[in-house]
C-alpha cells in the first residue's frame, strides 16, 4: 500500500486546507456528530492548533491524497508530574478504513509522545464505535481505571 504518514506543518497552506477538509469530513461522519464544521471553525482551526502549545497533527496520504488525520494536544498528568498526549481527533476517510491507516498514524503520535518524554497517551471513543474501539485496543489502549473497585473513568462534558 502506498501510504505516507507525516507530521503536519501548520504553516503550509496545502496541509492547512487538508487538515480543515479532513476535520470537516470527520464532523460530517456519524461518529463525528453528523454535522459539517461551521465555516468560522473550518477557517480558523489550523491557526488555533498552531497557537496551542504542544498541539500537533498527523496526516496520512495514499496515492498522494490526504486520507487520514489525527489532532493531538499535549497535557499534564498531575499524578506523574509528566506530560501526556491526548489524541483528540482520529479520522480515516471511509474508502480507506480497515487498511491500518489509523494504526500507522497512532504509531507516529506515540513516537512524538516518546520524544517529548510523555508518560501516556489518552483518547476518547464512542461506545457505539466498535471498529475504532477494537483498533485502539489492538494498539494497546484500554479503559482508564485507578482501582477496579471504583470502576472505569467516564468522560463527561459541560457545554459552555
């Protein structure tokens, strides 16, 4: 398979357009909410990522076409006093799923995390997104828990 994985350059107009396009495709997917990105978000997301310390994106290309995206943000593990990487978005175009594209992008994210001395990678996945959950488990992810007696962590939100 002709697959290229690279760390995106937010200063590249071509890559900036690819990031915005792929993120919009993800937003339109049922697993991304099923709605297009607002035009204002699509036009400012790359500048916002570039202005966020520790943020980075991974792009996957097949046949010269951008077909996969990961957006990741660096945070801090307060229990370890070390950086961590939160994988915020993972998207592979529907025509290229099941080919190991996400696994190769996640491997590049892990390489960045190791370079930065991070203690772990985190991500969220919808309960109904079984293919993604299986891919993440195969890559070594599992539900977060400190003590089995208290159960697994839940990811919640409060919209502002």
